[in-house]
C-alpha cells in the first residue's frame, strides 16, 4: 500500500493534494511541514473555506494572527478582506483542507511580495509584478 503523501509536491515545506473536482467547487488537502508557509494572498474571483485536519497552524489575516486547532473552520471572502497566510510554527506536520469556488478566470494578489497572479485555465497560475504594466499601445 503506497502513501499518497509521497506524491505531494514540496513547495518549500508546503504541498497540496488536489481532490477530484467534478464541478466548480473543489478542495485540496495542504500539508505544511514545520516552518512551511502558504503565502499571504487573496483572490478576486474565488471564495475559500479552511478546515484544520491535523496540527496547530498559525493563520494570519488582516485582523492579525491566531493559532488554529484541529476542527477549526475559517471562511475567506473574495477581495482584500479574505487575505490569509497559513504557517506551521510547530514541530509536527499540519494538514488543512481548503475548499474553493475555483473561479476561472481568477486573479490573486500577494501583498507581501507585490505580485499578482492570474489563473486562465484549470491548472495554471501565472505571476506578474504590477510594476511591469504597460499601456495598451506600448
């Protein structure tokens, strides 16, 4: 019997296992290693809901930081009010499931690094710096 977590990508201590998506509503199980961070961001097109499955991740929102416990549920609306960063400051692996409306197209903003992400199909995000913006005729 194989361990499904062996196939999860490692994006600097954070990886996600996408659950089957048959509609616009989808979910992924995120595994955060100690020190792992799901970057601070918010979506313009998608709403999200987070459920803590394991561990005690730290949630950073515009209201501040708080440590979550197993079973906690948090919702994130579209726009800046839904900004979130999920960190694992503990010594054990943390797992959360994030349910999303998965809008396509969608735009996300990463305020800590000044980047904007654009989702143009089901599987691909492209990141840009707003400072690279040009006029239409440029």
